[in-house]
C-alpha cells in the first residue's frame, strides 16, 4: 500500500481524514462561543477541494454534532453518515452496528457498537483503515460506579472489542477522558492492546491538553505510535510507502496580531504544557452519569 493520509484535529472529538480526492469528517463540533476561532473552523470552501466528502456523526450528543455541518451541502457535495438512532430528519444514510457500506470505489465504511449511544466507524480510505470511536470507551468512575456497574461496563466494552476482532486499524481516534479519574486511560489502553493500531490519537480530553500529552508519552509502544494533537488544526500526515510507515506532525502556531500564521513541522508535537510532576487525576473524579449524556 502506497498512500498518504492527512488527519487534522479541530476540537474535542472532531477530525478530518483525507486520502487522495476523498475527505472524511468525524464528529465535528466548533465548541460554541469558547470553541474554535473563526480562522480555525472547517468550511465548505475547504471541503470543495475534494471530489468526495463524507461527514460522519457517531451519535447526537451536542459535543459530537454541530448543526453547522448541514450548511456545507449548500456549497459543496456532501454525503452524511448517521447512526441508526439519530434524530436528524431524513439527511444522510443510517448505519447500525454490524452494517457495512460501499461509499464509492475504494472507500468503504463499517459500523460497530458503542458503549454509549450511536456507533463507531471504521472507514477504508483507499486502503488506509481509519477508526473513529465516537463515545466508545470503558465508561466507569472510581468513586461513582458500583461494582455491578463496573462489571457491566467492562462486559459491554469487551463485547464491543470482540465485534472488531480481525479488523486492521491503521489510524485510530479514541477517548481519553480525565473525568474518569485514575481510570481515565483503561479503555484506551485496552483498545491499543486489542486492536494494535499503527497510529493512535487521543480525543475527548475535556480541554486538558496535558492529559493527552502525558497519555501519548506513556502509551506509545513498538506496535503503536501515540500522537497528541492538542491545538486546533494541528495535523498528522501518515505516509505508507513500500511497506514503511512515515509520520510527520505539523503544528499551526497561533500568530501574534497582524502577523502571518506560521507552521512548524516535527516528528511528534504535543502542544500545551507537559505535566510538571503533579498528578492531574487526583482531583478529577467528577461525577458523570453513566450513559454519557454529556458526551
């Protein structure tokens, strides 16, 4: 497989993944007034540079579905892919766990069960296998969950992983949520061990860049490179050439007033501040209702 995939981070769990003339958009959300600056937003003009654009919504929690996505179709051909339980009118094609769909020649998507509402997606982009987890995770909380709830969460998560057995994952985007306290990374680590993605990108880290960066430092191994994209429009380019995978990470710096925006290239860029030795998870056991109503 000789191809190149560019993955761009926007906000929270929102990404694009582009190979050749095709772009996939996942769980785009601008974050409201405190979210993306105007110049960091994904626009229809950006999408118009691609022959094929597929916009995936894993579920309808507000932080995974921004209504702005439906304005793009007025200026650019867009196909919407939504989960079976989404209430978004007649827009798009619906997918339930276990469904697969050919989008066009060389591009195919499979849907898998989530441990929250909706689904997660594995998209074959001309031979590059891109996985977006949505809210699939091992959702339990150290001080809030009962033993029965923990057991149920573990069983549901293991069943979801079992349904993906045998699938190849080249690039994965998966939640690493600090609200879970000391157990914040259990689901991500199990996913890495089970699915062995070549590239893993943490998401859903609730605005705490240092959490994503520290997870990337700890979780990387010989089989999986872990990259923390923490700034809007920071991107990673994964090149598959002659059986060799090369990775480049580009960080777009926020420019000073009236200055041109600059771009830095690095083998791996974390962004934000790395941890200074204090454990950021000791006070982060925030009560979150099981079922993930807050995304």
